[in-house]
C-alpha cells in the first residue's frame, strides 16, 4: 500500500515505528481516504492494534476500500486487532434519542451545551485503547475527519484541545517511545475555522502531509499536490521545518509520487 508515500516520509526522516503525531490535511478536491487506508493496512501488516475514530465516513466505507485492495478489515475487528469508534452511529443515537444517558454520551453536547463538548468522546477513546496501553503495546490511533466537528457547532479551540488530549493518549514524550497518532483535517483556503484547526494541530505535529487539488483544474496524469513538512519537536521555534513537494496520481492500489512538472503528460 502506497509505498511511494511511505518512502517519501521515511526520506524526510519519519519512521512510523517511532510514533508521534502525523497530521494529514485534505481538501474537497483531494481526499485523504487512500492515506487513511494505507495506515490501516500498515497496522494490519505489522500486527499493530488500531483504533479508528470515524467522524466523516462510516467504518463500512473503509472496509469497502480495503476489500478492493484485498484487505479484510472486518476480520481484524472480529479478532480484536481493530477497534472502531463510529461517530456517525453515535450521532444517530443522539438524534433519534435511542440513548437515554445524554449527559454522558460522546455527542451529548448537541442537545446539552457543555464547556467541554468533546470530553465524553475523549473518554470513550481512552477506554477503547486502555488495554493496549496497559500492556505496553505499540498502537495506532487514527481520527478522521476532525474538522467535521465544526459542522456540529464545536469551536476550533475545543477541537485543538481535544487533539492535544489525544496526543497525550499515545504517550508522546521525549523520554519514552510513543505510539502513532494520525489526525485528518479538511483545510480549504476560504474556511477560516478549518485553517485554525489545521494550524493548531500542526504546531504539535511531527509531520504534516498536505493534499491539495491542482489549481489549474483536473488532469488525467496529475491528481494533485502532495507536500510533506517535518517539524523539529526539540526546537520548534529555532529550526525551520523541512518541506518536500511532490505531485501525485492515484492508481488502483497505489499513490504515484513524482517531482512537480515531471508527469507523463509533461514529458
């Protein structure tokens, strides 16, 4: 899965096994679904437990993508290797009032205003991954698409606080090895709140992977821009980030990366 993307990240000095926070930002014209599936397949291939928090798509959406790639994600959930916090299903529980304990529900803030609207969602995620933490297992925590919470009235500040709490869950510390946290945002230039969330999370990220569609429109050979930015977490305000810029083309089972201006249609 997406070996070229993995190689590009490793080429900038980021190894998944070292853990930390990786931010992926997409746009309306360039989806991160393929990269999310890549991280799911990475966990599956290396027998790392995975917790996926779905806030934009259903779990079935990623299972269908996996099936097309020959990956049985549902089997992983049955075996306990994958755990899924399905945001859309939880949201439905609140809207149809099938859950009576609204006060403690992860999406109870929709009906009852709260100073800490995402506290219960955080507690559910913490409970989900707790067995892995207690045994010292390396795991992946993937949160997609965190900016979807803006549509539910959650403020950028609360989302950024929530992301920091999620980062604490993976044990991200210079003193010990951490697990891997992947957070996905939508970051369109004309949406100020999305920009605030994305920039806020980027400040504490090890790596920012940015996907954008072409400013010139659709192309058969080039589907968009792929930019990776690595931050120095030991001296974030003293060292400039390192950025590598590529263009990409999505294929059936791969993301092809190449230097800007070197696609087949140009050469």
